[in-house]
C-alpha cells in the first residue's frame, strides 16, 4: 500500500481525502489511481460516479463461493456498470449482440482497461463441445488474480431469467473440460443494458455456479464531458 500511496500525486490525494470519509474507500481510489494511471479528471469522474459503491455486480457469490478470501476477491473484481465509450452504435436497443461483440473485440485493449488490469482475453465465440454438440461463449477471459476463467455473455436489452440457466451450463462445461486442477471455479457475467435486481436474485437463487450481472453504457449514451474517459490509442501504447 505504501508504494501505491507515493505513486499517486498530491492533487489526487486532495480529491480523494476531500470526497471520501471512509478509510477503505480512500484506499480503493488510491490503489486504482496507482495501478491504472488515472488522471485527475478521470479520478473526479469516478468519484462523482461513486465507483467504490458500484464495484460489486449483482451476483450470487455469497452462496456459491465457499472460500472467504476468494469470495472477497471475486466481489472486488467486477463492477456494477461498465462505461464502454469506444462502442458507437446508433440504437443499442436495435443492435444485434454480435455487433456489440465485434466492436469490443476490435477495441479489446480498451475493454480490458474497463474490466481491470488482471484480465487476459482468450477469445470470442469460444467453442465448447458437450455430448458432441457445439456451444459458444460470447467472450472468454482469464483473471490472473482470481486464477479462474471469466465467461461473459452479451445482451443488448434487459436481463432475463433464462440467461442464468445458459450461463450456468457454460460454467459447468468450462469447469469440466477446460479448467486445470489448480485453477478456481469459473465465473460468469451477463453484461446487459439493464436489469431488475429482484429478477436477478430469483434467477440466481438456486444456481450452483458463481455468476453476476452488470450493465453497460455506450458512447452515444454518455454525456459529452464523460466521453473519452477510457485511454485513447496513444495512452494505451504508454500503459501497455
């Protein structure tokens, strides 16, 4: 923690200490600033958005992950909402998921920056074979900190209960056929435009695999002053 503290500029500390009263919240922003090289403007944006309180996606981790340390790390690894300002589509509600997926793959470095520094991209439409039938996961990642596969299913509209069953199936297949013995159970995230927390709660209630739901916003949905919050090409070259 000491290294992170001294890696962050004085101006950042002023913003953090003036806006955050809780010690854990302050440490959260200091670590993120140090690890992800946030500018002061980016820090201000995330402070105003109250990113700290939105870190945990709606999920069933408390009932599906027995190990307390792993459960805590899993909860800290996902956000409630992702700002995908590199996706430009005229009408997100009328756009096929494949178009959103295509733009994410074309801008995969920016998407990883939105997810977090511990994610590695393994592929889109990742092929699984179960009982001689093919199934495809929209996006598959591996998280080094969690030591687990992360399956992401993209949905253009509101979360539906049937998405939980499909994702539970994918996670079972990953754990059975792809996961290595030393790796942790796979985690699934449904990334959609909106969701009802009560519907998510009921959909996840009796599932056995760790899953969460997060929402996203695209470029055309963000106020002008918030666009460009993710690094541009030149910044990415510097960071990566």
